[in-house]
C-alpha cells in the first residue's frame, strides 16, 4: 500500500532508544561559564519521530552533538543502547570529487562493510530508497539542493543506524522541495523503523512530521513543553489540523522568548 493511500498506523513501542537523564552542558571561556543545557531529562522510544523546537541558542545542536558522541555532558547521562547513531546536518557535506554513489559507498566503508562490489550494490539499494538511482553517477555540483540532501540521507542510513539525528536538514531548501522531502523522509522512516530526533526552527514542519514535539527553554536548554501529535498520517503541512497545532506551539515559543527577554 502506498503512503498516500491510507493513514499510517500510530506506533507506540515500549522501551527507550534514547535515554537522557539530568543532562547538563556548560562551556567555559576564561572566567565566563555559560550553561547551554541544564538538568534535561528526555526519553525517546524505538521507532519514534520526535521533533525539537526552540529559539536560537537554546542548546538544540549541542544536544544532538552529545547524543551523537561528538561532545560530552558536563553532568548527567545519555544512553543510546547498543544502537548505531547517525547525524545528518543542514548542509549535506558531500565530498565534491565523489559521485552520489561513491559518497554513499564511503559511508558504507567507514561503517566497516567489506568488498567493493558489496558496497556498490548496497549503495545502489540506498539510492533506490531515496529515489535517486538515476543520479548515482552524478557529482554534488550536478545535483539540486534537495537531491544532495537525499544523498546525505542515504549516506546516513548506510551506517545501519537505529537512531538518526537530523539538524535542520531541510532548512536551506525552498518550500516545495522541503514538502517533497517531508514525504520522502516519512516514507523512509516508516519502511526502516529508525528512531528520529529532528531539530527544526520551523514549527509547521515539526507538526507535519513528529509523533511528539518538544519545546526547549531559552538558554539554558531544557524541555519546558511537550505536545503529542495525534494526527493521522500522511499529513499535509498546510492542513488546518497541522496549522492549529503549529499555532499552539508557536504561542508557547513566543511566551518563552518574551520570558527570556525580560530576564
């Protein structure tokens, strides 16, 4: 059955793919100490799609970097179990001298896959998953922004990740391309069962994609509001239901920005 043919079932798996307990992260420069995250607790179930929103400087990217293992907490713990964690950035960061297929093959090689032919076959499977087989031999400069992000997604999936962290991956794209990639990401998420932590400044995007939306406080970052998105899938970003939820979340963000400005 195609994604557009019927609503996707709501998944409510047990357990946690990501467990964050009493997480804090401070940065010290000279005599100045800044708290980016303070005493954050967060648990995400396997296969769940969680969107995180907040004002600039609320620690969203710091949080992703810690979960990815690129940074370390000052206090507290982050547990992703034995699963592989992959991080996808706003900019694709593809190697310009490699073709789309070769960029994905590199991800497979770094993940430890042996055999050039095996990597090539698997890379083509992943490019099929993101509907880019016809662009396998093109280089990044020959691809549109949306196509480059699809290659980046294929490369992230090449690690057989059970957790996919996405840091505003569609933020630089035009509205139509972003809408198309929302559909693609939802399809891939449903087919693979990967757990997604998705950071965005676009509240409608969060309402369009997420099972839950978490609102972070302005610095120091911590979860101050949570919205369960009980809307059937597939959703449209312009639908009244998505718009209504986005409006509610946006008002909570406005309150937080005003509170921070008054401090």
